[in-house]
C-alpha cells in the first residue's frame, strides 16, 4: 500500500471514529506502534486502544475533523480539530499529528502535537482563570 492510500485510510477511519471502532485499531496500527501526545508515550497497540477508550469514557461525543494532509515518501502530517464535551462544556482542541507507516500501510508512529495550556487547561472551569493569567504573565506583548 502506498503512503497516500494509507493516509487516506487513516483519515477516513479517524473522521468516523466511534468507541466501538477501537476494537478495529489493529487494521490501522501495527502491534508495536508508538503513540505519543502531551500525556502519553506508549509502544503497543493495546495501550493505544486504552488511551482512546479512556477518551471516549471522558467525552463520549469526541470526534475529529481533519483539515489538511501533507506527506512525502516516508511520513505524513495532518492538522485536525477534536470536538468534544467535557461535563457540560463543549470544547474544541486544535492540533496536528505526525504519522509514519510500515510497508503494509499500518501506522508505526502517531505523534500528536497540541498546546495543553491553550487548547485544554485554559478552557476548563477554575483552572482556566489561573492558566489564562499565567499565560499573560509570560507573554512579551502585554495589553
């Protein structure tokens, strides 16, 4: 499978991802795939499945919208927005993912990049006030 086909299959899978689809991750990820994001760094399919199962337990309505796809001969980058509700608060988190695939078109590296301060913590009740204040303290351009 060429990289473009593997990337399209991955993107289609994630844009339609539901909790029940976690059982099918073996069709997308290699058994020893690495997944890294701001909270996790794992190297096994079962651990990746556990991360997404936890995501759906916290935010059952979570869904991904993929905006851009870039690829070369060896790897790909996508930009995305994750839409979710935490408690009663609707949120969106913007980020990007670096992907590498093996010869069979399975993901061997999934590395998410997103700003936890801006995209998550500053939007939460209570801690959000502190995070927004803290971000202003470190800004070179103060209002």
